[in-house]
C-alpha cells in the first residue's frame, strides 16, 4: 500500500511536469495506456501465461474498475494542471474517509471506530502540513489567490474515482494473477484515448516522450501494488495509509523542484506517520 501510494505521487509529479510543458491530457494518457498495454502484451508473448488468465468471472466489476480508473486518470491530470500539488492533495486526502464509507456500504466491512479515529488524526496531520502554504498564498493587492473552481472539481472527481478503485480491488481479491488488473484498464484507456489523442497530437521531445512512457510503467506498478494490498487486508485497515501521500509529496517536491519542506510540513508528516503506525497497531490487536 505504501509503495502504491508513493508511485501514484510520482505519477502526479511527472504528469504535472508534462502539463507545464504544454502537453494535452489526451496525448499524455494515450501514450501512457499504449505503453502499459504494450508491456502486458510483450510480457505474455515472451512468457506464455504471464499474469494469469485474462478472462474473468466478474466482467461487470472489471468494467466498472476500468471506467473509474480512466476517470481518475483524466481528473487528476486536469486538476494538477490547474492547481498546485498541495491544494490538489488537500482534496485528495478526503479519500480515506470515502474508502471507509464505501467499504461499509458495498463490502459490508463495518469499519471499527478506531479506523475512523486514526483517519481523522491523519487528516489533521495533513491540515497542519498544508495550512501555512494555503493561508499564505496571497494574490495581488493583498488579496487571496483563488485557483479555478474547476480545478477543485476535477480533484474531487478524481478522488471519488480513486476511492472506488480501492473498493473494487477488494471485491476482486479472490481472482489470482495480475494480468486482468492491468490489461482491461489499459485496453479501455487506449481505445478511448486513441481518437482524442491523435486529434490533438503534437510531436513531443525525446524527454517528454520518455516521461509519457514512464507514466505507463509507473501506473502499472502502482496498480499492481494496490491490487495486492487489497488481497491481504481490509479497506478499513488500509485506508489510513492513504495519508502517507503527504510524506511522498514532500519527497517528490524536493526531488523534482528542490522545495525544502517547511517545519509545519515536517510536523504534519510526523503526525501522519504516527497515525499510520497506531492504526496498524490497533488493527493487529484486533
């Protein structure tokens, strides 16, 4: 779960770099899904049966999962093209609460009160870490700079889709192999993005093309990590670990943009780590 959250943070940072370079979402996602689909097909060609069977007993669940993964990809790319990472992540960090609610509703896995409590502590840590940057974001003439409402709506839509993926991963936990969890979302994404991406295609630089292909590899690895996590633990046990995204975002901010975290961010990250550890200890005792 921790590795998957970190990889999705890396994906967001890389996508923001591509957006800043002027690349349209449709082109970026077309290359991402094409790269992931090609990797899966090549792996199965070189190693027959790699990843297990592609057929499934749950076609509706896989279709729903593929759709919400596509929605998450589009929404988050658009959100981070309009919002700073910190503000986009503040919306995203409502995801653990959504995961707990959806798991109770759809999975009938009643989250214990302690899971809600440590999620709340984790969110408090996020608020501590991000508050100074949000409050201090002053605009011209002393006013407050307001990012577009559309950016927040995209972030909210992506968060809802992302949370739904968690629940669907849990519902599909009995199916062995990773072939299905990679093949069907990448095939749908490629089919949808092909006409849109080609209609807005602009010749990328070698670096941009490598970043787009890299996105496909990153999202594939992240998808496998999360799918495997939900094979072994309930949604209520894993939900608080979503807040580790704050620690990862600080890491990628420093790695890509050289931003040194403020003391408040480090304090917030410490609260997040504490909440994750205590949540896991409580789950282990149960």
